[in-house]
């Protein structure tokens, strides 16, 4: 048996009966990582020693008859913006290249408490800024379906690793599509939870009012299982919600009778590739066959989503990144005086995209421009939010493409930031609105090799359970989520 091919639930069942041990499973995953890493390049750090320690502890816990959970002994890895105690956490930036946190993010604590096994840290666009994983200061990640293409960003390492069976599940961060877009490009399932549902404590902030942490895995049921462990109130995150966490596994129903799904017309206009639209339309037919009513809805302010998202993101990021000054942690370049110390550290430590955004954000927040840009963007943000509220008064969830095109080629958009930003057109409105969205595979293009196409299901605040219900019924009726890439070794 190739243990690296197991889903979370399959592995959990075999651990439960004692057919496999966590040490064996962890060994198989690390071997798979070693075999494919030169081709896929999904990892910044591999935490082999810690992984074996945690795997042994998980096996001992089971042997001793102590409390176990479905995640006890299951390997996972996380995007490198999530703080891991004693394990380097870089945000794929030179400025944090040698930063080793002294504490765990709440999500890591929760997974550790559940008995999961941390095998490594995934590559990403520097500080989460990008849509292709090419903005990593270290190396780009390759799409396992076609290694000449990008995995999407910014959680590209996480999505590529799940697709290439280098981990059964991963955690990503979604500030403006960074879980959904790579999930779509790599053919895996990923959830951007409701803002505040999962603690941000220990997540290195990009745009604090948009940032969310969520799971990526091979199917909806695995994503829901991981979400069960992640979700819940955390007093260490002041924006964390107190709402009780439902039992997500109770969500599943064989059909979708009684649900109404909305198709936002603005998401199907000019610019969407036929190779994406055809599978999405087919998915809508499947959802209708499952008993859901499907109707068109309008999100009239969609055209403002990109400018509003990017303006607010630049502003919040420029403020959040002010802390990287070489004084307390990270890269430190000496200068003749304090100002020279700051400027030399930041000039050497940040990449071009990060600098661009800091400058644009600082400009948008500066006196005289604040009202014209930042304040105005906050007002339009309310209009985006209301668009969703109006739609959710008519329908239970929305179905849309994740991205207007399939995975593009490495290098194709990197020289033109605006073109890169525009690839986010279908994902960014969700974050200013704070609503949850589930991305899942719904077909392939006719390219050689074929590329996955992703759809997203967007829900009301805190209604992850409805998204899981729809996604689960869809995956029971289809097999797109079962397809695996045949990763071609480059030599
Ligand atoms: N493409 C988005 C950006 O570059 C992704 C942000 C994110 O979700 N981390 O801002």
C-alpha cells in the first residue's frame, strides 16, 4: 500500500484499527516529499525530526488508550506565514529567512492538541502578496498537473503539496483568494472560512481585516474534518467570533432538495475562458439534478472588487509590515544611524512586490489622500458586502468560477502586476464581505496535459455547514476530486 495516497479519513481508519502506525505514515509522507520536492518545490522547510517525535507520541497515545481524535497521527504541513514554535517561519521573505518563532499559532496548538503531525512549511508568495507563488523570495512552486505552469497563489505550496500527495491536508491563508485560487489551479478542495471563525493568533498579518486561515485537502469531507478542529473562539484574537461550532459532519445529505443556488451574472461575463465556463455550467446541471433550484442573481458592485480590495490591502499591509525593521527579529542590516538601519534592512529584506505595495499603501494613507482613497474604498467595501446580503436574501449560496482562466504559465504574468491582480477578479470580493467560500474541482480543460478547473460556493456568514452540504453532495455525484496528477520528474 502506498501510504502517501491516503486521504485523512482513510488514514484515520487504518490508524484506528492498528493496521498502520503514525510513524510508518509519516515516514511514507516524508519519502514522498523527498522524491517530488525537486520537481514541485512546495516546501521551504521540512520538519523531519519534529514530525517523527510527534508521530511517536501519537502512536504512544493510542497504545496507552488516551484520548484520540480523527487527526491523531495524521501528517500535515502549513503555509509559511503561520507561526510554528521552534520551526522557521519565513513568509517566503528574506527579511524573515532565519526567524524561528517562540510560540505556536492557535491553529497549530489546536492541531498539536488533536495529535496531528507537522511535517513542514509550504512555499507562498512573499507575505501572501501574489497569485502565482512566483513572488516567493526563494523559488517558485510548480503545478503538479503541468510543471511549466503556476500552482496559483499565494498558498501555492500548500495546494501543490496536497495535489501531489505530499500531505493529506494543509493549512493556507486566504486574504484575497489565496486558498481558493491555488485549490482551483491544483484540483484540490479548500475552504476560506467566515472572517473570525478561525483564530488569526500567530498568523503573520497581511491585511488584518481580510485575513483568514483555512484547510486544503483532497475532498470536502476531509476539509470539514480539519475545520472541526480549527474553528472556535480564541480570546487571543480580538476579532474571533464567539458563535458555537456546529458538528460539520452532520451537514451531509444525499440530495440538495430545498436549497436555492444563485449564479452571479457578473461572474460569467467577458473574460471568462470557455474552458472554465463549460465545466462550471456542467456543475450547475449536476447541482440541479441533485435537487437544488438554480437562479441568476446580481452582485452589481463586482466591478469595484479589485480596486477596493487592493487599495485596502495595500493600506493595511503597509501598516502591518512596519514592524519589520531589523530591530527585534529577522534580517538586520547595520547602518550609521537608526534611520539608515531601518532603510538598509527593509531595502535588502523585502522583494519588489512587497515594496510596491508598501509604497502604494503608505501613499493611500497619507494626509490629504486618506479621504480620497482609503476612506472611499471602505465605503465601497460596504456596497460589496451589501451585494452579498441582498443575494443571500434570495438564495442559500452562490456558485461561481474560482478564476476566469486555468493555471497560467510560469513567467506569463510576473512582469505585469496589474494583469496578475486581475486574475483575482472572482475571488477578492468575498474577503471584504467576510463571508465563507469553498473551492472544489469541477472538471478539466482540453489542454495536454489537462488542467483542473475550480468552482467556488460562497455562503452566508457562519454557514460553512451549508457549503459542506453542497460540496459533499456534489462530490458524491462526481469524481473530479479523485483525479491525481501524474507528476513528471524533471530529471
Ligand atoms: N492575489 C492576492 C493578492 O496578491 C492574494 C492575497 C492573499 O489571499 N494572501 O493580494
